[in-house]
């Protein structure tokens, strides 16, 4: 690396680092939207009436069936303007990643719910719990623990996907890196710095998720043990 | 009505597909009685218990708890289930909760008991089944016998009027079976009303107030254990008792 490149990285570093806020903003909002929608979708698919189950299947099929970039353009150039909504690109990016994440998360949670043994629900009902209380107090705490390892894929998935928001001009890491490149004509050092920041964010996030898994671990229960 | 029944079943029918599992079962239970159901596997004994608390909906027939009909009561069934405990062959303890949390969760979430009172009550019930020292252990850390005793405590914490035992010792070896049967005997002695599906003939003989022999979804013979087990009238009962008593 030439001294030139180092000087440029030092000069533009703060601007590039500023992209972390937007990238993380996209990722965390998308994860939150995905969770808030994905869990009810999963519950609907397991416990809901047939009509609801089919509607959810269509939703999942749609959002998992299209490339992220295609979804992003459909929403950015099509749906939002058609609805007369003039939202910042950041919001549209977070919504698209979130809705898509919800489709994936719903299937992770559905698997978790369905792998709780049926005797748990039977026992809960036999004690006089309503189905709602049983789901809330007995089924979900177990299903979420079972889901956590699978769910931890969502973070790196959405983190890497978030770079497509470059295409609609959200000033996240990749967008900023490209801007720096076009200003300075220094290419690889800048993109390497960008790549390094993605990897660092990935590592930090996975660390948090692993600690969360440990925190909620229960003896003899969960993904790393055979269930009785 | 001359006599008061805590539980009354009238003509319960149940089919699974075109297989008839229960074929018109009727009987009554008085407070403090221990009814033991015996009979070959697959004769509908477990289905019958599940028809009582409506975990399985009977196709026909009625179930009364304290003269209130609980069949076809819709959402209110969860209120009746609070008064009817159930103990399962596979324990079905809540795997994500410790022993004491298993026992206190229904009083807290169903009855709205405050946490402190529920914990005290749960501890008392664990003590009653000899599991107080294991309060903070998770189900996976308990032996089958211990888990079953916790599940009995979980029932007791709701102060049920009747407890249904669905083959409570079938998943246990003889030694663990004994510790669970001891707890059940103690319960029967304390006046709990119990309906027990079991293959433990010794338990039936010594604890039952009435033994009901079922086969093919029907009650073949019923009466005091001395009668049904020592001097069965029906040839099928005689054959069954003869077979099972010899091991």
C-alpha cells in the first residue's frame, strides 16, 4: 500500500466509519421488523385456520422467491411511489430487508414451534391454561430457544444483504466506499477497508448472539442436546 | 338425587376414523374414591381419561363434574380443567422450567396467584411428594420417578377435585415405579379422588375402591377389587387377571 492510500484512508476514514451507523441501522431495523412479523406469521402458520395458513405461505413464497435487489426496486420505484409515500431510501431499504427477513424468520420459528413435543401443550391445557397462555408461557419459551441457532444465521445474512441498499443510495458502508473511490481513484484499499468493516460487524454481532444463546441455555434442553 | 357424585359419565362414545374406541361408557365416581381401570392395551382406557377433561372430544355422551355438564361447554373447559388434574405416562414436565417453576406456573398464570404465595405453595407440594430437595433442577436432570412425582405436585398445586392418572408408571422401572406408587397411595389415603389407568395389579388390589375392567371400548366388569380381581365373573376378566398376575 502506498503512502497515498494510507493518507486517503486517514482522511476519509471518519466518513467511511460513519457508514457503520447506517449499515447497523438497516440491519437492526430489518431484524426487528423480521422478528415482529415473523413470529406471528409462524404462529399463524402452525395454529391458524387453513385460509390464513395459505395466505402466509404465499407471503413467504413471494419474499423468498425474488432477489433482494428486485424486491428493493419494486418497492423503491413501484410500491412506495404508487402509495404516495415519500420515504427516505433508508426506510424503504429497512422495510424491504425486514419484510424479506420476516419470511425467513417465520420459517425458523415455525420449525421451532413444531419441534416442541405435543405433550407440552397437552399438559398445559390439562392444567387449565387457555391455548393462548399455553403458547405464551410454555410453547414459545421453548420454541424460541430451539430457534436461536437457526435464527443466528439471519444476522450475517441481513448484514451482507444490506449492501444492496447501495442501489437506492442509502449512505451505508458500500455506498460510502464507492463515493470515496470515485473521489480519490484509490480502489482496492478503500474496498478492503469496507470489507474489513463488514467482517468486524459480523464478528461482533455473532459474539452477541452466542452470548445470548449461552444466557438462555437450559440443562438438557436445546439444539446441542438430544431431547428426551 | 340421593347420592352426590363428583364425576359422572353417561354413554361416552368415541371413534377414531372408522375404529370405535369407546363404545358407550358410563360410570360414576364419589368423592374420595380411587377407581382403577385395567384391561389389555388399546382398549380405550387412556382415551376415556382424555374424554373426561375433553383433551379428546367424545363423539357422543356427557360428562358431569359436580353435576355441571362439562361436555360441549366451549371455552369454559379451561375452568373445569383447573379442577381436574392429569398425570401422564411421559410426565410432560415443562422442559424449560425447573421443578418448582413447573409446579408454580399454573397457579400464577391460570389462577393469578401472586408469585410469593405460589412459590410457597409449590414448595409445599414438592415436599408432599418428597421432591423439595430437587426444586431447582430441570426436568432433564431428574430420574423418571422424580419427574413423575414433580408432575403429581404440579397437579396438586391447582387443588384439583379429581386427578386422572394415565399409566403413570408405565415408563418406569420397578424401583422408580414403587416410589411413584407410594406417593399415589398416600394421596388416596388423604382422600383425593383418583381415576387411575394402570397395569399395577398390586396397586389396584390395595388402593382401589373400585376396579373397572375394560376391553374393546366397553366396561366388561366392575366392582370392589376383591370381587373383580379375586373372583371375576366374566371369563374375559378371569383370563386377563390370570395372565397379568403371573409376572
